[in-house]
C-alpha cells in the first residue's frame, strides 16, 4: 500500500512540474530535488517492507525444518521400537518340531517310535485294568447270600455275569466245591489266580523294554553325533565352535529325546504296577473270603 501511495505522489509531482513555466529555473531545480527525495523515500519504503516479510519467511522455513525433523525423529523412534519389540514367541509344537529336525530325523525317529508304542501299550493296559475293577465287597456279599441259600449254581451264574479276575477265581472255586475238599478248592483258586496274574501283567514286559531302549537309542545318537563332529574337525583342520556345533547339537538333542521318552513311559509303568498290585490284593482277600464262606456253610470239609 505504501508503494502505491508513493508512486501516486511522484505522478502528481511530475504533473505539477509539467504545468509549471519552463523559464523558472529555480523551480525546476527545486522540483528535481523533491523528486529525488520522493524516489529515495519510495526505495526505503520497499526495503522496509522486504525486511518485514523476510522474518516471516524465515519463521516459516524454521517451522518447516522443525516439522521435518520431528517427522524424522518419529520415524526413527518407530524403527527403534520395532527393533526393540520382542519377537513373537513360538508355540510348544513349533519348538518340538524345530528341535526334532535339528536333531536329525533318522536319530530322533527311534525314541519317538518307542514313545508311540509304549504309550499304546500303557493306554491299553489302563483301559483293561479299569474294566477288570469291580466292587469286591458287594460281589462277595452276593456270592455269600447264594451260598447260604444253598444255591451254588446261582452263585456260579453271578460269577459268569461279572467281569474281572475275582469273579473268574470265584467261579473256579465254586466249580471245584462239588468235590467236597477244601484242598481241591484252594488248589484251584491258587492255580487260576496265577493265570489271572499273567493276564494282568500282559504287555508290561514290552513297556519296560521301551523304557530301557529309549535312552540307549538316544545315547547311540549322541555317539554318532560326536563322531560326525570329529570327522568335521579332521576335514577342516580347525576346532572352532562353528565347526563342531552341529555334531554336538545332534548328540545332545538325541540324548534329551531318549531321556524324555524313558521318563514318560516310566511314569505309566509305575502307575500300572500299582494298579495291578491293588487288584491282586483284592483277589487274595476275596479268595480267602470264598474259602471261609464254603467252610462256614459246610459246602466243603475243612
């Protein structure tokens, strides 16, 4: 606005000079001086406006630079946060699969096979033992009521309709009671009790074999892994950790696999043994009760 005002003043001043008389020299000189003053004032005004606009532009440039720096800092912070962020944890299944591959499928498959077969035997035995378990006290009471009533055939029928080794032993004792001798009944009970013991312990031999075999297979993988490590050292001519790391890792992983399999199967084996011992104890108590019932009711001679 100041520049337009100054130009207008100069234009009016020139018009005034044009209208003056040309013979007046002093007026011309004075007019020229005033023109120079007006032009100087216009230049100064323009410079002042440029100086006022310069700080604003500088401020905008500074703000733009600050915004750019803050954006760069935000990007750097995000990158650092991503680098510092912990990696996603692998699941247990992924870790087992990774370690199985690192240990070598040829070596790790043998302990795994022992685990599968051992678990199959253990599960089958657990189901069978639970199926064989009955309420022994209730069963003995039913047999005693039939014997007291003199209905031996009814007692034998109860034995045939009841599962488990206790019922089988009772059936054999009742079947031999017709001979009238306590010795024959006891012999039949003891003999058939041994047969039932064998049925209860069926499969435990194989389970114990896998318990012993799994760590041995793991140790075999350990020895083979160490042999591979020494072969690598011989070829390379160096004993640095990078050279022997692979063989040692195979050795340790196979050992761990064998020990884990043995521990798991050992737990199942001990549980099965305790379950069988419990059933055998009930069998012995029931056999004694059967003999007492037969003697007490004079079915056999004591």
